[in-house]
C-alpha cells in the first residue's frame, strides 16, 4: 500500500499534467444547471428532452472497465452516477479523465441523462472539467475514520464519509430553528448581548479571562447567554427577549460538559414560574414531535417520555433528605461532608453552597424524568426570587432528564436590596477561593434600583440536544476543541 507521501507525489504529477495542457485544476468559475437534488427531482423531464445538463460535485467512487468508466459524484445535496465511454467522446478527453481524476476530486460533468439497464439514474458524460484537484486521498469507505481523536481532528472527512455525523448537524439545525420560530410566535424578540464582560454574572462557573488591549483591562468570556443584559432590556421596556449564542466555561470535560457550547436564554416580563413551566413544556413537547418525530427517548441508559402532562415536580430539599437523610437547610457542613464521604462522592470546595449542590447532584443522577426540580435553597440560587411560603427556598424550576439538568429557569429576582445581599455573599465565597461563585455585578443592582418588572427566565441548549440524541456533548459539536498535534 502506498504511503500518503507517495500518493501526494503521484497526484501532484496529475495536477501538473492538467496544467501542461492548459487546464487550471482550481478554476475560479463554475457553471452548472442545478444542484443534484434538483436534477434528480426533474430527472424524467430532463432525460426525455435529451437536453444536456451540467452538474458538479466531489468524486466519491470510480469504477473503470477499460473503455468504460463509471463514477459517483456528491455535491452535498445528492449523489449521481456518471458514465464515460471512450467511443462516444473525444479520445483526449477520455484519456485525460482516466489519467488525472481520483476519488476526492471535484469535477463538473456535462452530458445527457438516462437510466441504465440496472435502473440507475446516470449522466452520460460528453465533457468534463476539473474544479479542485485533491492531493490527499479520502478515507476508505467501509473503514473510514474509526479513531475518535482522528475523527474530531479531521471532522470534515468524518462528516463527508459518515452519514450519521452529517444527519446530526442537520438535526441540530432544525432543533435550533424550531426553538427560534416558537419563541418568535410567542412575541419574543431576538437580541445580541456582549460576549466580553467585566464580570461574569448570570451563572456560577469558572470563566476564561483575556485582555482588552485598547482599554488595557482584563475581561471575561461570558458564561451565560446575556442573562443580566437581557434583564436590563426588560427594564428598558422590551417585554420578551431571547438570545441563542456561544457560552464559555473554563471547566472539566464530561459527557455533559464542554468548555464552549451553544445555549439559549429567554426572558418574559410579567410571567411567573408556573407560566414559565407551562410555556417550556409546550415548547419542548412540540420540539420533540416536530424535530425528532417521537416523544419517547432513551438516553444514558434511562427512558423518559414527553407526552404526559403536566410533568411531575420534585422538591429539592425533600428529595435530598429522602435519598441521603440530609436536610440541607439545617445540617452542618461537617454532617454534609461525612455523608458525601459515606456515599463515596468526591467533592471540591467545602463551603455550604458547594456541599449542598454536590448532595443534590448525587440524587439527580438517579432520576430519569422528565420532572421539574423546584424549591431550590436560596444559597444555590443567587438570582432567583424567594418563595412567599418559605423565604429559604426560591421560585426556580429545572427540568431533569436522564440524570442531568436539561433546563434552568426561575422567577427573576427584582428586589435590589435582596440582590445586593446575595451578591455580597457570593463575593465572600470568591474571597475564600470559590472559583465557581457568581461574580457580583453592581451595575446590575443599580439597574434594579431603577426598577425591573417581575419576570421569568429560562435557559438550555446543547446539553438538551445531546440528551435527546443520546450522544456525549462533544460528539454533537461540529468542531470540538482539540489539543495541538505533537
């Protein structure tokens, strides 16, 4: 078997052969009648008229039989077979094709359409043109790219040779388009907010830091999709907003976590948490039916069904107490640590907020859902409005699917005095070394002092999509971040 260097050297010779007869192997203009999908949809009409057409695409297969050559070309919309017969075209045209065209090349073909005796729709080639000469070969069709790192590093080849990878991209596009259309119909306006921030309000995560040369100051890549900015827009008089965008978190990698991903956050003035839950349920039920064509899913070894209504509620404090025996509102930090040690659960950070969150995550992994987690302690919900029946808890709702949090929404805190106190607590956690505590945004507090309407906000994204297709989050990203090749 020839090495890659030998293959490349041979193909360079073919490129030079094309140039030697005055043909540009990388022309700037391409003329074609239509893409292959449209050609195939009009095939009967075009073939019966014997009208010549021009098509273009990448050569995916070549089968030579002496004076007859069959090829398959693919243009991203469909595949079409081409037939080249030596006795029906100029001999030099046939020879040049046979001597210079390889799998992976992009070519245009001009000819008439017909159906072979085997029923294969085909273009009988009268002339052809090289559009882009490939110097390296495509992976073998039946083996392709099997090593995960190679697949991700050469994702363009993985998508080309692996229909499932391509289908995943198309499915994800429909996923986001449905969400966008749904919210627009519900009178939300799409907005864009900064991705570079002076403080990363809106979530609890370790951010990426960079430097702004012109202003000579350090800034952070955002960890939420403009949560605090969108709330400022509510104060500005925009009643319903949403944003779909990239989020960056300098944290570990797992099937449910990545350092860069796409999320949506939407905010609605004058909507409470119950109305927000109803809106989100309607959105997700329509989403799975329209995009996935089903309501039952299996993911991470767990089965869940979207058709039931309404979805059950799980009280945060009650569920943790039921599954661990710990009341996170009254237990000491020592008791929490002892229970986590007993359960064999590793934890980072020994403050009450981190210990409470870790106990819940132990419980969460055992819940298939769909179910709404409600009644979060105020300590782990610094932006959520407190409950009237128990001020230690908040009006927050997270959708649980396959042992993970799929959405995160709550009645937004609009009391500036309460918000200032919670930010001050977060600052104390930061001062003690908690890298995931939320950075206070004092300008946001000032905005609340001017007045923000009561509102509901919710966020979700790539993780939900990964759950629905039962793939690790990294697999659903088109070009995941890779370490430099050594």
